[in-house]
C-alpha cells in the first residue's frame, strides 16, 4: 500500500508531494534529492518539514490502479478522459471512482485509458473549467 503525503508551506503556499509505501512509513531510511537530506524515520522527516514552515494537509491512498502511462493513481488525482473531460479520483463508500465535472460519480472506470494530469492539492487551477471544484 502506498500513500501520497501533501505538505503546504504556511507562508508561500507551496505544496510538496511525497509518496511512501507502508514499510517506508514504518521505517524511513530514504534520501530525498530535493531536500538533499537522508531521514532515518518518518517522524524525523515530518518534523523537518514542520520546522521548515510546512504543514501536512492531506494523506491520500493509492487506488491500486495505474493510468495509461503506468503511473500510480491516488485519491485526489485529476485525470483526463480520452474525450477531454476532467475528473477527480475519489473513494466513496470504500469504492474507487471518479467525480466528473458534471458531478457524476462513477465506479468501474477503466483507469488504464485515462491520464493523470495533476492533483487537487498542487494543481487545483486545472479544475476551473465547468462547475468542477476541488
């Protein structure tokens, strides 16, 4: 199982996304290129980000599905339908589905023919078309 952690800087509103497997959360021995640092535990990593002015805004589950590019799909991801329509991946009653711009929620979506183009935390402006809201 994987999770995407989203941290937002309190002043700049910059949002960073980090993906962890459950084993990495339990024991994080990982080097982060963008931070130029290694962390021995998830708590140390989390504390570092808080000291840098970031706060955790969301932890999103991986759906277990991949898009057309073989990219893992997480709840909160924005996907583009082959016809151009945008949707947000979400869990509803523990079912994975997509909430489309017409507010229609559909399960059983063939994710492998869609493309992840962002997420609602870092790319909310993608959703400004139509009535869709993050």
